[in-house]
C-alpha cells in the first residue's frame, strides 16, 4: 500500500511540475522526436528524482518540527526487585513487583516559539520546491541544447562528407594534370594537404557528435550504449512555430525559481531571528507523572497502587546568555548574507533576460546575413553547373564553386542553430514562462 501511495505521489508531482514548467513550449518546434525526449527526460532523469526526494525530506521536516508543538506521552514497563530488611513488619513493599509509569510533558507555546520554528521549516520547504523547479528547467534546457547540437552535427557531417568527396575528385583531376606536367609538385601537395584538412574536420565533427549523443543519452536516462537508437528529425525542419517576444515584463523576474527560492530562505531567516530573541525568555513546562505498581498492597491499575504528580513551572537557563547573544548575531548575519544574495540574484536575473533577448536579436541578424550569403553562393554554384554542362568551364572550377557553396551552408547551419538555442536560453532565463 505504501508503494502505491508513493507512486501516486510522484505521479501527481510530475503532473504538477509539467504544468508549472510550461512543457507545451517544447511542442512548438515541429519535431515529434524532440517532444518525446523531453517527456522521457522528465520521467527517467535521476537528477530530477533526486530533487524530488530532497523536497520530500523538507516536507517531513515540517511534520517533525510540528510534533514539538504537541504534548509528548511516554510509557515504560519496569521490573522491581527489592531487598526488604528481615523481620521489619513496617515495610510493605513486595520483593518482586512491576511498575508501569506514564509521563506527559508539554511546553505551552505562549510566545509562539515552536509555531515560528514550524513556519521557518515551511519557508525552507517552499524554497526547496523552487530549487526543484530550477533543476527541472535546467535539465530541460540542457536536453534541448544537446538535441539542437545533434541535429547540427548531423547536417554538418552530411555536408562535410560531400566536401571531402568533392576534394577527392578534385585530387584525382589534379593528379592527371600533374602527370601531364600542367601543375607542379608543390601545387599537387597543397591539394593533398587541403584534402587531409577536410578529412580532419570531418573526423572532429564525428567525434563531437558522439560526445553530444553520449551526453544526450545520459540526460534522458538512457545508457550511452543506446545512442544508435536515438532517432531525430532534421535541422532544416526544426523551427519554432510561434513568435518570440521582443521584450518581457519586469514582473516576470519574480516568478523565476531562483528568486522564489531566495525569498523563502529570507523569510525563514527572518523567522529564525525572531525565534532567537524568544530564547531569552523563560520556558513554561508542564510535567505529569502517573505510575501503577504491584509493589504495594493494592491491585494493579488500582488507585491504591498508583503514584501521581503534576508539576508546572518556569525554567530559565543560567550562564547561557553569551551563547544566546551569539546565536542571535549569527541569525542576523545569516539574514544579511541572504539579503545580499537576493540582491545579486535579482541583478543576475535581469542580466540573463536582457542578454537572452539581445542574443536572439543579434543571432537573428547573423542568420539573415548568412542566408543572403548562401543564396549568393547558390547562384554562383548553379551558374557554374550550367557552364559545366555547356562545356565552358572545367570540372575543377565547378567543384571549387560547389565546395564554397557547401561551406556557406555549413556556416548558415551554425547561425540557425545558435538562434534556436537562444530560445531555450530565454526559456531558462524566464523560469519557463516563455
């Protein structure tokens, strides 16, 4: 039964997180595989599960602290073996008997000290929930960026493979020219060197793609051995289907999980200062004791064989004033530390949002200029193809134009991937509110 309740708890937690994280955002990129991997990461990533358990710990801390506001009742069972003086008829205690004492302890919370401690725990719990959300957002951003890089490497490798193939064809043509004495040995070596350089670029792209695939598999909760089964779309089709805002409201900053987390930590620290001040006052304690025994002449659970008392009074620590003053100063210093952290977090939040919007703007311009460059190179490539068919240029000149066009397409792919990755940066900067 406990296992079923635990599963239901995490299921409800996942549904709640999916609502707060704006998962619909990741379904706007025209890529079904991408959507499925986001869901897979939410279900399988172990860092997320660790964050869930951390929140659960803070939740139980509240219950643990709340128990201090309630009376405590304890009972124990004791055996009494007594040695009675021989011949003393005034002693009525049995040699072998049992004692069953009940004890009640309660500290009335007149100053609401324990109530404040519970409130402090609740604030820390809310801070942990905000930290959990930040962990989720960070993971989803990492998954999205890794997926973008995989699509980019797929495209770059495809183009680089074509470039290497053309370079090899160019090498073969120039070998024939060298054999006929048209070009020098140095020119031929330069062509071989250029081919090797392109092969090195290809090998590096494959290596980087493998590294990204390993990372991506880990993020979505799969083994690195499973990268061959990672299906994906194409970079050309991966596009955000809605409009990205050019500006955002300043109020959105206060919905970021890091801001919410530090705000709740500040609330907890402020309450801790109040608790530290209340430690200077005496505590009022009530202690009740009731014991049943078989040592006397009465029967067990009989008032004639019972002993009871009730004590109520004030308790004040002696010689602990210095420790309490130090504790109060520690709490105040902690509060000021968190206040400075809050101010810096606020500044960082503003910087991240403004920087994200600026990156989108700049990378969009870079992509537009790169696209114009591709179109110009494409015109040159198509013109050279027509000339080759007409026999007015050599195959070597045609391959040179084709190679230039492929390289410009690679550069355009970089700029496009950067612009798309900026959307995920903005999503993270806004705390999932894009």
